[in-house]
C-alpha cells in the first residue's frame, strides 16, 4: 500500500517537473525571441542610419556627375552642329547646345540665341535640346557679370540728364569703378559722360550729368568697368508723361537678334528683327565703353527686307570694338508711333533680366544643384552657371 502511494507521488512529481520544464523552456524561448527582435530592430535602425544617407549621397553624387558632364557639353564645346549659332531654328531639330566659339572663348552669337523674346526664326526650343541630350531631369543656363551696375534715379530737366547709381560685387559696393553713361534720344542722337564711383558721405555711388537735346523718349545705357577684365551694363528706357514734365520708366517693345558678322575682317555685328508691318524708319545704334578709340557708338539705318516670308529690318557690318561688352539699341518710328528694342553683346542671361534659358517651371524650383565658373567672352570675364534638378 505504501509502495503504491509512493509510486503515485513520484508519478505526480514527474508530471509536475515536466510541466515546469516546459514552462521554463517557453519562457526561455519568449525571452530569446524578444532579445532577437530587439537586437534585429537595432540592426535595422543602424543600417537605416547608414544606408539612407549613403543612398542619398550616391544619388547626389550621380546628379553632380551628370551636372559636370552637362556643364562641359554646354560651356566647353561648340555643340552639334558646331556652327548652329547662325543657322535658322527650323534646321536645328537635333541641336546639342554648345556655347564655345572657335577661338576658345564663348561665342556671343550663341549666347544671344538663348534670349527669350527674339523671333521664331532664331529662338531655341528648350525641350528639343533636352531630348537631344537624352536628359531625364531639367536644367537651366545663365550667363552674367560678376559685378553689377544699377541705376537708382534718372532726372531729366531742361536738356540735362542726371543719373545716379551704384556698382556692386554681390552686396559689396565698389569704389573707383569706371562708369560710362550714354543717352540715346528719339532722334538717334547719342550723348555721353564718364565718371567713377566715389564715396559720398559713406555712400559709394556715381553721379553722371549728360547735356542732351530735349525729346520725349530716351534710352539710358550705363557701363561699369573694374580692372581690365570685369565689365557690366544696365539699360533703361524713359518716356515723357502726357501731362507735365516728368518721365516714367517703360519696358522695351521688342528684342532684336544680334550676331557676329563673320564676313568682316574686323569685329562687326549684324542685326535683324521681325515686324508685322514695316515702319517708316528704323536705326540701329551700338554703344560701348569709351576705351581710347575716339568713338563710343556707331549708328546705321536698317534696311527693309523679308526672311522666310516675314517682314524684317536688317543691318549688317556694324563695327564694334574687338573686345569688351556692347549694347545695341533700335529706334523704330512709324508716323507718330515710336518703339524701341535692345540686345546686349552678349545678352546677359540672368534672373534680373528674366532671361535664364530654362523650362517654364524653373521659377518654381526650390531644390536643385548648380555649378558656376568664370569664362571669357570678348576678353571679359563672365559667370557661367548651370542648374540641374
């Protein structure tokens, strides 16, 4: 009897021991699983912190490589075809944009083709260029001076024009900069004044006074030069108000296309612009900083002609200095209607002038990478920038 009772107790103890071991194993497994999950999650977190920045860096590096290649294609090559600068837009279906000229300086004719507002005959199609390069992302191109000249105020009274302004490098005002200010009236007369930026009671500015004939319309062009290789220009147009003696600033009516005349042995430009109907008279006046040549402008009447069935005005062989910046202004008159247009040599492609060559959504972009270098154009250093996004 005692033996049977003892055996039953032993049997119950064995069952209890087995159940206890099973519970302990279950707890051990749960603890092990918990430790594994915690450890694995930490590994995931560590890998995420390592991999995500690496992936971002890889993508950024890939974009930078693409940007460098695109920059080289645009600014260090002549493009394809290499002579596309003077070819009509209709013949540039597979254009690879390249702004370099044959003399290892940038070609101002090609830069001027980037200008918005020129006639369809010369205008470039952004999307066609993007497709020709095989680009998935968008890009933008800008060319501008490292220095800037700004006109703050123009006062016109009794045949005297007083212009004040400032020259800057970024936000820093520059003292001692050479300033040439020229006025062009509606009768194509040009008057000029030379001065420098000076310190006026702690304010570094220039003041230029020009004696000019009294007319209802003026175009004011200001050139600034710092050293021998930095130049900039700005241009403004004024018209007398219908009542009173005050003048107001107004926009230009059109932008002609200005390109190099390669048939001349000396430096010269050609110009043409499209008109719905030909005017009675049109004159091209090219102005530039006085550099000891004895002249600071040339003028030439434009001839009426047609180009691909479009009415245009055209002039060829207008002389300009071999180096330095210039601005061409056109005065156009028909009966009592007076219009004017201009283009730089080269035309600045920057945000202030609204001339950046880009997709129409460029102004909306907030995230992009860019590359900027200085390059020579007509022996003047300009900043050349490409955005990529």
